[in-house]
C-alpha cells in the first residue's frame, strides 16, 4: 500500500475521461496578491479536486471577475484567464457543486478539524484522513497537491477584518507553513474572544461550535 493510500486519499488521477461531459464549477481563487472568481470547466472528472490535482502549470477559468481585498467584485471582468497554479493558495466554493455518483468507490475517512497557516492566511476547516493517519503524515505527504477541506474559514494575516468562508476549499500543500489540530480548549478560548470582541464573531462562533 502506498503512502497516499495510507492517508486515505486514493490513487492520483492519471488521465482524463474524454467521454465525460465538462462539469462547471463556480470558484474563488485566493493567493497572496490574488482574489478572483470565475467558472472552471472540469473536463473529464466528476470532482473538482480530482481535476485540479491532475493539472500542471497554468489552468483556465472563464467569466472572471477580479475582487477587491474585502471580497467585493470590482469592475474588471474578463471572458477568460489563465492562472499559474503555483500562485494559488486556495480554490474555494461557497456552495460545493453536487457530483453525481460521488459516493461510489469512496475510501472511508474521518474528519479532522485543523488550523492551517500560510504566509498570508489563517485557515480553519475539516480535512479528511484515513482512520490510522496522523497529522504528521498528512503534513509530510506530497499528494494531493491541493488538499480538499470542508466548512472552511479564511482570515488574512495582514488584516484580520478580511475573511472568506467556503463549503469546499482546495488548499495548496506547498503553501502550508504550519498545521495544528483544533482542540476543545482552542474553541473555548476563541469563544471567550468572541464575547470580548464582537467584531470577530463570525469566525469565533464557528470555532466554538461542537466539532
């Protein structure tokens, strides 16, 4: 059994299925100096995560709207754009696209609530690991390049008033500089912060909720 199988991610996609119709996904792209929204056509794959982890170099999104740092749309609208994968930290979906047959041949995994740090962002959410996988093995693995996470909250370190929330987010592994497990004590501490500083209630209420 390979290391990636030990983590419960399954085998990496090796080729597209040309007979499968494109699956359109409304996505938001976040990088250190990037925030944009558009439509990604996942050709040959049912799941967005499989398609993104199949790609190399650049990929294309359509109906692009560049966003301001606070997430509001700007007036810059482009019919399409090619963006380098290396510069993308998060590919997020506010509402995950339903996928037909998504439970077929699915490897059983357990949700682990994590706090992830990048050079520009603080990210809270659930990653799904094999029952026997450790967080250390999760961090040390090289696949998948983009890690699927659910119920994701993002804060910008340079300005914590800036935030994003996604049903599903793909986090680029190479951008991670630190990972911790969100514990019960962390949720309690953040609940106290919420009571003392109401301006942070959106993120802290989620951290205080039962896991």
